[in-house]
């Protein structure tokens, strides 16, 4: 009867899944009877099989609602626990604890049950490991006798589970005008910035002035999410100015110089028509459109420019557009904003330490230089976090600091703090000993930096960790300047990676052709910056190696264009590659003798051996 109901609920269940139910249901029923014999109150408990987490469609095997706590059971036929199985169980418990309203003030315990597990439970990295015969005792010991039992109706309520959205899922929600399913802590991290920028825009409209707003933040802090909401969530709909053309006025536009991000969002939204181009626009095409026609006036009053720290200088703009050296991208955007009647706001989203291209190395000073050259400079005012205002001291424009314009909470990583601090220390001058404690903190918080020299083992981890998770995305990343990876099964050659269909790579479901989850195609830093995976498999390359206690680029491929600081660029590349995974990063260090010191350095600094 139980199996029949499960088959009716999971209509696409495989034969392997049905056999697993047939194997596990009898002993689960036995353990329930034994628990009831130990604790009469257990008759009021609820066991939920194959509960489907709303919006991401993963299904923990069993969830037990009992007095004072929720227990998540992951059942495995394997004799011994694997790293992937432990992390899968822990991930279910983390997500329920963080994103499920019925679990907000309750203990959520992850339990891995293996076929040959011990009768007496053991704890491995905060996950209980037990065999089938020991489950009743474990559930009894986890019970809080003086607490209430979680009501199944409250747990199963349609809106009870609200996970942190990925960039792509957030874009879909916004495009279809649905409210974003943001958890409270994510709102706390981003809504102050949204409120401040909205107030700046309304003040600019009222006073008929122009504003440059710099929203800065660490990787994964929600800058892109803020920008998307500004443009597409209705915050500024009351400010659109009718230009008398018979078309609905457009209050804001979202621009990005990140080609892969544009491609991924447009691919994800293409079914809505127009190829998703009205949702996010390519800065190169925007500059080309308005730069060639001096009389052309943008229809919007607020422009968001994502990845603005990567804005091109004059030389790079001239190279990209095949034109004489003229204006930088910031200078172009300032000039376009001055064509807009009455008022305008330019919002630049600034990421820390993410310049990876030639022509992107100047950063914030490029924006200070641009606003200082504004034709209508007396009408401009700059808003930024206090730490950035020093760059505008000589610009001749008014400045105003606001700490809300600095995002320092890493919401991409399920609110596990200080990931950028560990990565920054690893790539900087911090000693392994000082980083090890922080690495342990990240591991205990659920974020995984795992290291292996076996590529197949890394791939197997990812496939097992995300089995049964149709919305999960995991893939192989590698630097474009490596020389050795091709010999170790990772094809990051230029000819191969330039053919990557970025939109499908990120959006296609596991099992689909061209999906990143196939783990047979590679995205470089140029195809991954600003985007995210649930977990990244980073193949460490020759272009940044530890040698005699410091980082070296001696084995890096050269660049066709000169760089101001090539070592900093390589470090930024790995800063990007190491912060793409929401759950963590699996680092494959090829078994090259020349990479042994790098491998040991990662482990000494707090990364864990797979």
C-alpha cells in the first residue's frame, strides 16, 4: 500500500527507485513499531516519504516530525558512508533549517542510514550514521520530551519552504512578475541597498538631477540580485516619464558587460519571446547603438550596469569596437545619461577583486575620471560606500556616503560567512596556519572546499551528491591560461572552450546534451564570472602554482595584450573560479610533480581531502 502511494506520487520513478522502496519500507515500518514501543508519544509522530522540496524538486528519502525536532533520513544501499552521501544528508538538513518556516526554531538532524551501518549511531561531521537496526534508538534519543510535535499541516503548507533563489531562478520570477521567494536573512542583506537606491532615484526625479550610484560588495553578496530587482520588480514604475511616443515608458534598463551572464539569462527567458533581450542587454551593443548616433536618447531614466568594476578603458573600447581611441565605457554611459531629459541615475555594481580581462584593471578610478569629465557636472552627485568616496576627491562633483551601498553578507553560499575571506587569504599572503581555522569554520558551516588528485573521484562525488536533484547544476571550471590540464583529461583548449554554448551549459537539465552536469565540457573564467553552480569542479592549472612558498605564474600562457599586473589578474581569475559554487568547490589538482606544493598548500590552509 505504501509503495503504491509512492508510485502514484512519483510518477516517473525508475525501477531502481521502486526496488529501493521495496527494500526499505519493511524495515522502516519495523523501526517505527519499535520506536512506539519505546515511547508511547511516538504514535503522534509523522513520517513523510519522498517530500519534494518546492522549487528545487529534490526529495529527501524520509522526514520524521517528532517532539521538538525534525529528522531527515537519507537511505543508502552502500555498506559505508561516502563523503557525497554525508554532504547530501547535511545539505537537506541545512536547507530545511534555513528556508522552511516550520523548522525555523527547531533542531533539524541529518541522518545517513547505510545498509551495513552500525547499530549504535556514530556522528561524522555533524551527520548521524546508523544502520537500519539502530534507527529506532537514535530517533528516541533525539526526542525532546518537553517539546511539542511539529504539525504535519504546518510542515506541508504550500509556501512554508522558500529557498534562496539562484540568479537564473530569480530572473524567471521577476520576468513573470512573481514576488521573489527570498528568505528573511537574504532580505536583510539586500533590501537596505534597494531602499537607498530607490530613494536616490525618487530624489533625482523630484530635483531633476543626475546621480551615479556605486553598489559594491564581496562575491556572492547579491549585487546582481539587487540590480535585477531595481529594473524588473516595480520599484521605479512610478517614475517613468511619458515621452509622447505612444509606447509605455520604460523606467530602467539592465546592462552587463558579462557576455556569458547575458547569454544565460537570455537563454533562460527566451521562451517568453524576444530572446530575453528586453530583460538584460549587452553593454557592447548598447554603447554601439547610442555611441554612433549622438542624437539618440535612451528611453529609460535609470541604468544598471552589472560587473562595473570590469568596465573597459579607452584603449579596450577602441579595440572592441574597432574605432579610434575615444571614450571609456563609463564616459560613454555618463554621456548617454546626460541626453536623458530631466533626470537620470546610473547604478554601477562593483565586485571586489574580479578584474580578469585586459583593459579592466583600473576599476573605480575609471568611474571617478568619467564623472569628472561630465558636461553637466554640477548636476551630478555620487553615492557610494564611504570606503569608495576617496576615489572621487578630485572629481569636482558632490559625494555622499552610505554604508548600505556596501554588501558584505555572502548570500550566494547559503549565508555561510567569510568564504571570500578564506579565498582572499589563500591567494594573498596569509599563512596556511592562520587559514586552517577559518577553513574548519567554513566546513562546519556546510561549505565544502574539497581537494583530490583523482578526476574520476571528483566527478563521482558530484554525481552522487546531486543524484535526484533535477535543478542542481555542477560543472567543470578551469583557467584559460593553463598549459597542463589537457594531458590530465580536462580539455580547456581555446578551440574547444570558444565553442561552448554557455546558455545551455548552465540551463540544460542533468542528462541533457550540452549540460554542465555531463562533466565533459569546460567553462573558463570568462564563461563563469557572475554566474553560479551548486558545486564547481575546479581543475587547478599551471598558470598559478605554489613555488618555494609563494604564488608563481611561470607556467602560464602569455597574453596577446600587455597587462599592468599579470600576477594580480591570475589571482583574480582563481578568486572567481573558487567562488562559483553555492555548496562548495571540488578542486582537482592534477598529479603533476610541479603541482605537489600547490596541493599540499590547499590542504594545509583548511581545504579537506576528498
